[in-house]
């Protein structure tokens, strides 16, 4: 009985991977920016984490699970890319390395430094950390600037998640713009590198907010909409694949990584 269930799961996964490959091969050409040469744009999984550690909540995956996932990426030939590489590819078709993947963390929890960072280094991965600028140095649950700088100096990428984790769609345009520009300035000043990407707090955005994000000088922004970044992505609402704690975390990770387009198409994962 158990063998049979196992076989069914295997068949299901194999089917998803096959359909996923089919979906990837069919939708890979986007029109060029000026409407001339079509760009050859691939689909890229952008993984989204929050906390890594022992807290028993959905947003926190265990160190062992996180390591298993990072090892899987390393063992299977994935290359972690930067937001600049991703946007250069989506906007201008600049080629990416084989099997590109982007790893992102939202909020800037202190376990990102204590637990995730050593594991990322162990496997040679880089990751993007969207910081709540006003919480850094001001709340023990989050990193301090010294930790942020150390990570930045060792290849990790620090970007913005606003100053106060504000829902930008609920603020006045003036206040929203302030959240966007001040967080950029604070992080740029501390790490000495450009901040040109945003992750929307709670994922909330709308047309008016996107205009403000552009006005504040951002080159791209990430949503919490499930899916892969690809030829159809809006540069200011790029899809991501959230990773949560679950009873079968690795199976969920594998499915999300390998079959995202198909799962998305059939509404199987949100
Ligand atoms: Zn957040």
C-alpha cells in the first residue's frame, strides 16, 4: 500500500516536471523593448524566505531544512544570481548562467545573519536581503548594521523593504514616497552600495504605488504573487516562490522549485 502511494506521488511529480519543462519551452520569447528583435527571456525561480531557525511558525523554516534546500541547489548545478542580473535579463535579454535562481529574504531578522548566512556561505550562494531600514539596529529581533555590512562585504545584497514595513497602498503619496526614498538612502549610506530594488511589505501594491516606486528611483520590485520571474513579468511586481515551514518541507521545496509554472497555471499553489 505504501509502495503504491509512493509510486503515485512519483508519477505525479514526474508529470509536473514534464509539464513544467513543456511550459518553459513554449513561453520563452518576449518582444524586445523597442518592438523589434524578440528577446530570449527565460523563467527564473525567485525563492522567498523570512526566518530560519527554531520558531514554530509558518514563516520560519528550520536550519536543517534550509541547509537541505541550499545543498540541493548546489548539488544540482543552480547558480544564484543578483537582482541586477535578473533585471538585465528580463529587460534586455542579457544571458544568465545555467539554472539561475534568486534567493531572497524579507524583513532582515537576526537569524538571517546567525543561521542562514553561514549556510549560504558554506554552499557558495548569494542572497538578497530586503531590510526594514528603521528596524535595523533598533530592535533585537532584527539585524544590526554591523551584521548587515559584514554580509554585504561578503557578497550578500542589501535592498529595501521600506523604513517601517508600511503597506504602501494605504499611505498618502507623500508618505509612501518618503518610505521609499528614505529606506534607499539609509541602506545606501550604511552599506555604501546602490539600493535599486524593493520588496513590497505584505506584498501590497497598486498602479499608483508602482509610479511612486519608479519615481523613487527603483529599477524593479518584488511581490508575493506566486510564480517565476519571466517574459510576462511586470518589472515592478515580480513573482516569487514563498517557502514555508511544512510537515514535508523538502517535497514542497522540490515541487515549488521544479514545477512552479505548472502549479501556478493550474492554481495548485499560492
Ligand atoms: Zn515583510
